[in-house]
C-alpha cells in the first residue's frame, strides 16, 4: 500500500468517486434508464477503476520493486517503462 498519507488520501478520494459512479449506475437501473445511459455510466466507472488500479500498481512498483538507490539503473529504467506501458493499457 502507499507509504505517505498524501498518496493514501489520493487513493481514498478516487475510490469515493468510483463509489459514486457505481451508485449512479444503480440509480439509472432503478429509474428504468436506457441501455445507452447504463452503458455510459458503466464505462465511466470502468475507466475510473482502471485508473485506480494503474495508480496502485505504479505505487507498488516504485515502493517495492525498484531499489530507490538504483532507479537510474537498467532495471530501474525497465520498471519505469513497465509503468508507462501499464498506464497506456489501463488508462
């Protein structure tokens, strides 16, 4: 998990927004919303969750995989490339 209160708060804020999006899906379903409205809400929620996952994976790689003293090493550079690839895939 994140190692600073700022990072933790950022993730908690993202999760609260995702919860709001999931609740919006439920409201659309309960209100007999159109398929389009349901899909729009679900797609927005999925995008937000993908962004959340990307952030947690990035934090994990930076905090637990890369040796802070070797971030400029070939392994550190490869880890940063992996983070970039993951972000382009998930977000």
